[in-house]
C-alpha cells in the first residue's frame, strides 16, 4: 500500500487516500484506490470511520484530472 495524500480537517478529522493491491507475491501495479475517513476519539486514538474502495482506471483518472485539476492528489 502507498499513501497518496493526507488531508486534515481540523484537529480530529483526516481523509487519507491510498493506492494498493492484495495479491500473492509482489503486485505488478497498485490498482485499487481507497479513501479512509479517520477521526480522533476522546482517548486520543485515530479510528477509521468510513472506507471507500475503487479500482484504479488510469485513463479515466487522467481525464478527470485534466478537467478538474484540483482533484489530483499531491503525491504520485
């Protein structure tokens, strides 16, 4: 798994975008995107509040970033 971006929304909320793959052995490419919404609870621990996973489609991602450049993650 590779972390592409972490966005903080206040002191106790963050959105983390990752790219990864689950396979036997080393993956040829990281083809799935996951977006995690994290919240820090009263005990100080970060917990996953929600997860959304999507299969990576490079062509559609490139088109999306072309027309909506602000949606492109900071990391590659």
